[in-house]
C-alpha cells in the first residue's frame, strides 16, 4: 500500500517488478502488484468523488502516477484518469483545470497524450483534444514543452 512518504517520489532503482523508492535515506520496495492495488484504490476514490466534486475526482485520478510500473499498470491507471475526465461536463473543464496545481496539470497532460496515443475511437479522441485545448489555454505552451521533454512517461 502506498503511504504519504511515497507520494510524488520517483523510482530510484527498478529491479524486475520491484521498485525502490528513496525516502529520507531509506528505501522501500513497491511491487507492480502494489501499484495495481493503488490504481484500484484511485479508481474507487474517483467513483466516489465524481458525484460530488469533479475536481476532486480528477485529482484522485492523477495521484501517484505509475511512472515505473508495467504496461498493464500504466494502462489501468490511464483508464482511471479517462473515467474522471469523462465525468466532467464540457462547461466545467476550464474550472477543473484552473483548480489543479502545476504538477497536476503536467501529469494530466501526460495522460491526455497517452489517451490520444491509445485512442479507442473518435469519442475518446474528442475528449482528449478538448482537455488538451483547455490545458494549453490555462497553463500555456510551456506545459507542452515540459511534458514532451520529460523522460518519465505514463
């Protein structure tokens, strides 16, 4: 299970499906199974939050992105983000984006590109392009540069 000390940490060393996280000089292993469990927890949080707060649902979907996980983990995580994004009405996208912090916007844009890459039809592409447009409008062109130049992918 992921604890607060791991949130936002990058994987320092990856061995098979075990990922070692630096935390104040201590290392903690996180397996791909742990990452999948974290994705399942995020999915549950998104399902609960989407009814009351679209921003909270999007934030929950973006928490602890699996930069070092397996392809399956990354795909599952992207589906959780897609679920949150799909639950936001078009007229509320700008408000949600404005309420996100810079790091959250960066992670979200990475997922938008992931969604465009793995697009499952015109509806999915249209959704991702809508979010891309508003993210770029709110965060600026620098966001695109940061996302494309960052070596960590989702």
